[in-house]
């Protein structure tokens, strides 16, 4: 027979009794008001906390009307490799600053996104980092009126005044198209998920068209498809592109890592030789170096993006001073050239 041990949770009152101080003094120690306590009292409280293994309930502290030590993060799709990498960076940055991260996955469901934002507001989180699936402007404005700083990750919202951190999307498309042109490709297909509701996708698509208009030696077309539902349509588009008559070397530019994965699968099924038909994807994924001759990618600086998002929150949480307007912080992509863009 096995037995389960129950670990008791110490309370503030028990810490106060053990340290020989008042409950108010312990609350001040935990709530950032240590300057109001003598060094000797601080030492007694710290020793009692260590002896009892006390851990403050940050969520309860927020519900009582103060600010918790929680940062809320909403991601549109937690399966997206970009989201996973940035989430890891955000969590590390929060931990080093004494905050815990509460993650909500909206799964691209706008109703769920609104529900999650209402939940975070009820928990009185200290700040919110959001990779928006829709346009939850009313909910974000309510958080801002509550004094909660917000950082928009990757996707901006025109009617929400908040800091934005992400990739230099126009610069990434420039880098990709310059590389493909230098490698001799002249006929380009840009494949993206539907751009509606995602400003980063919209900006990349716009820049692709702008660059085509500026480069008469290039021809191009676009395909915007829901990758999970339109696999047959994607295969038809790719088959038509690679089998079309004409001498100009062809290349496919993928808008993100999810698109790159689906395109690579489809090209493999079609028996397409990478390099002869170029392939370049935005987002560096672990498997890209292993697929065929290696897939050329544009790596997003996800660690820097996550760190910058948390730093923006911390600056907004600092004691009131000169209020600065919302800021946009953009990072350049890094080209990783491999065999998929080496035309024979």
C-alpha cells in the first residue's frame, strides 16, 4: 500500500509568529516596502520565510487589489515555432526580474482571446505581452485603463496605443528577395497564410509586391492559403508553378515556419529537387538544416524579441516619471544560406 504525503502551505500569520513581528510587517517585507522595516526585522522575517518554506500566493495578492508578480502572455498559436521560442525568452526574462509568467494559448480563437484577457484582468497581472489572434481592442484598452502595461508581440493593432516588438518585416522580405536574385532566381512564388488579422503577414505581403514593382527583371505571384485546411490546394499551386514552361529559374518564398514545413512536404511529394527550384523560408527551424540539401532561412532573433518585450513592460512599470509615447522596436532577420537556394 502506498501513501500520499501532503505538504502544508505556510501562511503570512505563521511567518509573523515565527519571526516575532506583526502580520503587517511581513506584508510590507513581501510587498516591496522593506525600507519601512529595520535591517534586524528584515533579517528575522527572511529567516522565518526560509525555515517555514513560505511562498507568497501571487495570484491572491493580485485579487486583493494590489499588483501581482505575474506577467500574462497570450499567444495566437502555441504550436507555432516562433511563439515557442519567444515564449521561452519571455519566461527567462520574467524569472530574472522576479516575475512569474502566466501563458494563455488562444488557438487563433478570438472569443477565447477575449476570455483570456478578462481572466488576466481579474488576476491583476502586472503586465501583458500579446501575440494577437484578432482585434481585442476593447479588452486591451480596459487593461490599460486599469494601469496594466501592454506589449504587442509581432502583430500591431492600429487602434491600441501600446509598445510593439517584433521583426523588421519589410527588411526581411528585402533580404530574402535580394538573396534569391543574387542566386539567379527570376520567377518567384510567395506563399503565406491568410494575411487578414495579422499585421506582420500583411506587411510581408505588401513588401513582396513593392519589390516586384521595383525589379522588372523579376516576375512573381502569391498564394495565401490556410495551411491546415488547404493542403490539396497548396499542392496544386506548387505543381502549377514548378511545371510551368519557361527558362527562368524558379524559387518559392515562404512567409513563416509553418508555411515552410507544408511547402517542403508538398515539394517532396511532387519530387521537386531543391536548389533547382529554390526554397527560402522566414523562421529558422531545427529540421531545416537536415531537409535535403538544407533549407535556406531567415532566422528571427526570438531571444532578443522576448527580452525586449519584457524590458518594455518593466520600463512601463517603473515609478511614474516622464510618460513616453508608444514605441516600436524592430529587429533584423539573419540569413542562413543553405543548399535549397544554390541553383545548379
